[in-house]
């Protein structure tokens, strides 16, 4: 994806701040902690726009059957809290994917990825203003995109070259956050169950676990470190079980910067250090650069 296009997307989000914004997020929730998208404290009227640019890669197979996949995406998001206990969000990715085969065959595709809809409900907070503990439940779904990508002969491209899975994937999870001045922690667990998608492929049920610790020595800067785990059941192809499940654990250092009251920038790297996958798959590092704007 051209760097100029990504820069333009960032600029559009930054320019979306209305000049008459009534109050900053810190004033609304009573806590100056810098919070990533998905773990922000809800309060009535909070609206947050976000843009995240992510690069990831993985390899499958051996020898002449090896395939290397490079995935870059820009994900636009909006999260709105109509009150202090509910947050509704939408994530819409634009994907650029490159697939390199050991046979020297090569595919490059650009298209819309599968969008996500989520609702987060606050189950418990220890106090109404500036809570120290926040427990939430979330439900949602990844929606299939109508686009199916084909080659010049009209044949359906392999699943690795598709920009979306084409399946309807409901999800449910829990999240807990702890805020204590310059220190904070966030823990989430999310279960996703996929349906059959493009080409008869069905991803296995997936559990995502994440823990993040954060030290914020000043209002404008926070240093974070986390552990992210993905545990997947084996997928199926037209009902037949395939290799491709297992577990991966990432260590995730990062930094968050707030150059102005309602603007947040972050850079996070997720580095795999445990890989116990069935089949011949190896995940590479994931790098994410993002920004969020409270409007």
C-alpha cells in the first residue's frame, strides 16, 4: 500500500476533530490514563475515531509447497458510547496482500477485509467517576465481505490471496482493567467461532488472550509491555479436518504518545516467542502504528 495513501488516511482522521469539541476524554471519565482502542473508559457521549496500519507475515508449507504471505492493512474504526455502560464500535479494514510461492508464482491483491461489529457492556465499576476497576463483557461478529477475488482466467484465487475469509464469525469475551495513577493493567479474553467461508474453508474456533501492563510517567507518554496469545482449533475444508491450529504467544512492547489532549498515537510490536502450531506454519512479527481521536 503506498506510503502517501497511508499518510493521507492519517491526515483525514486528524482533521476530523470538530473545532467545537465540548470536553476532553480525561474530563469525561476522570482519569488521565492513555488507553488503547477497545479498553477506553466509556462515558455518555464519548466518540472515538481510529486508524491503525498493521503489517504481519506468515509462512506455510515446506520445499516447493512453501508459501510466504505478507499482509498490510489500514483499519478505520469508530467507537461510540451513548452512556457510561455501553460502547458500540465498527472496524473496517482495507487490505493489501502479497503471496509468494516457492514455485515463483506470485499474487498481489488489494481489497476490503472483513469488517467487525462489537458491543462492550460494563458489568462492574468500583465507582462512577474515575474508577480503579472496570469489568466489561463484549459481543460482536466479523462479517463476510461480498468480494471474492479471481485471477485473469476467472478462477477463484487461493484463500491466502483473499483479503477476507468470507465467513460470519460471532465472538464473545470479557475484559478487566485496573487504573492506579501512573500504572494500569488490561486483560482480555475473546472467543471467536467461525462459519464456512470462501472455497468451503472454515477456520477453527479461536481464543485470544491478552495482558498489557502500562507505566505512564507523564500525561503525554506511556510505555507498555504485554503478552498476546492465540489458540486455534484445526480448520476444516468442506468438512475435512486440516492442519493449521495450535498456539502462538507474542511479547508485545510498545509506546503511546498524546501530543494533544484528545489525540493518541501508538506503536506496538508483537514478537512471537512460542509457536506450537499443527502443520508447517510459522508466524512472523506484527507491527502496528495507530492513532485515535476523541471527538
